[in-house]
């Protein structure tokens, strides 16, 4: 047996050479292909030694490349080009780049809904648990390879996928969703997602996913053990969390807007199956804050029943613009109401019974929802009834929380904007009440003035009269008071959606 490289001769068998090198690789004397090649420099041009060197490379890759250990030059050409420093003598071998500050790397984080419940229900049927475990490991890796991506299971129900293009990243997420959800969104014969064998008995699962990448300012670090680290990984996890917050029971994909823009660029020429089949619509979801960083986001809408979102994208983008410019005096309220009315117009029909009537209505339909929006606009603009306008916002929150089909993102914006206006309301009402007291003789006439003076200590009647007084034309400069409060509280009125841990 060879005990030193100097002992190698033409009569040395490939087995002897490999055994000698394998012991050194296992002993961690060589953790990279470049170190191995330097050690074997005299043998590099030996045709008999070259197959052994490639077998040693595979061994080094399996032991040291961690997340990327199953990636090969043949199956993952795009990823290989981005992740590997190729060797000049052995083009199908090389070393992983330790830091990836390049644009063509994308991270997708996926989470299976109902995993814990499934495990609890299957605790007496371990074969089902083993089947799901096999699917999450073997089948997800197979599907990922078909999309030229690599994947790894993390912490039970989580999966991490790395791809070299926005198209690959989105395709692999949808393909995995097709497999677990028994759908056919990708519809590509080169990416089979139909379950085989025992996996057919598994129930359908919904998946939330977040995709980020395609930006040189967000580096991805590969550790010495081949694991992933860096902001790119964290932002992908935050997007997946946001997808789960918006849709805890249905599949949903949230992506960084950079991913969407790169997807469009990649498909200007040779179009992928998703574009050919018009399978995905990208819905602008505005900016979301992750640990002090603002990320422009989109939702990849792939369900036919949710394509109605295309019809109110213009109103939503207009609201985003008003929020960015902090136009709280008027535009944000009006843009929000226009958006809500448009959503009620285009979303599936509903008829919601109300336990507590709203403005005399005992049930809410699409049409009465739009009517409520019009009432809010009238209160805010022509009536200058800001208290009533804010009450309308709260009524709309109460209604939309009970509508399963109503988009959760819009509800979050509705709640956030209402909260900001509510911070002003009490100060506004206090100022109004002081003016009412000062001008009681002008506000109230005859019996109402007597009633007002007699009712100061009777809170119920007093409150009703105050509400009447707030609408009186004798109370001037209501709009000026409201707008001045907005200007005086600009710092408090900054609004962004936050997702993740504080």
C-alpha cells in the first residue's frame, strides 16, 4: 500500500492511490480540491491518476460542501457557474466560493402548514411519518435538481432552496407546492411533480414561501462546513414568515421586488413554462420593514380564484405612493376608501350577517360595503366629520375581519392607517369640545341651548348634544384643526408594515 506520494509508480493501482488519499481526506488534511491538487501536482497529468483525483474531489465535496454537497457540474450548470471556483485542469471540479456577493443567487425559504398536526395524528402510524420524511428529503431534492436548484430540509417542517436565477427560484417553489398540494401550476413535463408510491396516501399540504436575492448588496456567506449565512438568508426567512402571517391556511409566495424584476428580464427572450402558461401574476405588496431594513415586496399569485387582485393593483399602488409621501391630510384616507371599494367590486360575492347593525344595515354585501366606503368619503370631505370618518374605518375593519376571502395584506394596511388616524382623534375632539363650550350660544338655539346647559352633568344626553354640536356650521375651521394636528404629529404618522421579531 502507498504510504507516501513519493512511492507512487506506474505499477501503483488506482485502488491503492485512492485508499491512500481517502485516509488523508477523512483525516481532514485536505478540505479543498485546490489543496489536494497542490499535494498531487506531479500526478495531475497522469491519465491513470485523473479518475482517482475526480473520485477524491467527490469525496471532498460530500464531506465539506454541506448544503451544496449533492450539486454537480452536469445537473446544476447555472448554480455551478455562480458558486464554484473551477479548476483549470479539471473543469468539473473546483472549490466553493466562501462569500457570494453576486447578483445571480436566490434563496427560497418554505414552510409546510399543518406539519405538527399531521405528526400528532400519525403518531400511531409511523409509516405515514416516514413517508412524509422521505418526501421532504428525497422528493424535494429531486424536484429541486429538475429546476437546477439545491435544497435542504431544516428544523422539521422548513426547507431552504438555493437557485441561480429568479425563474429557477420561483419555479422550484411552485413545483414543490404542486407536489404537496396535488396541483399542476408549473405544468412542465421536465419537472414531474406527481406523487408516486406511498406518497399518494399523504394528505394535501399547503406551503408558505419567501424568495429573495438577485442583489449584489445582500451577500450570502458559505461557512467552512458548507452552511449558509448572511442577510440574504434572514430576509428570505422573514418573507416566508410574512407569507405565513398573511395566509396561515393556504399556500402563498412572497418575494422581494428585485426577484420579480429579474424574473421579467430573464423571460424577455426564451420564456419559461410559467410565462407561457400565464401561470403567475405579480401583485405589488409595498414596502415591509425587516429589522430596520425596508424591502419592496410582491406576491406571486398563482391561484385562479385570486387573480381578481390584478383589478385593484392600480388603486393599491396609488395608496402606497400616498403613504410614502405622507399625504395624511386627505389623499391617504381617500385612496384607502377607493381601494376598499374597488376590492368589494371585484372580489367574490358575499353576504355577511351582522350581529350589531352598522348604519342601520343588518348585513353587508359587496354593494353595501361600497356604499359604506362612499359614506366614509363624504364624512371626510364634504361633511368634515373626521370622527365619523374614523368610525367608518373601524366598521370596515370589523367587517373585513369576518370575510375569509378578503386579502389579509389589505386588512393590515386598513388597520395600520386607522390606528394612525385614531392617534389624532381624541386631541381633535377635545379641541372641538372646548370650542363648543366657548360658542354654546351660537351652536345651540332656544330649547337646545337650555337642554345643553341642563345636560352638562348628564353624560349620555351631553354626549349626544356634543356630537350634534360638532356638526354645526357655527364651529369653524374644522378642516384646519384636523390638518394642523396631522402636521404637528408627522413623526407619529409614519406608517410601515413590520414583519418578524423586533
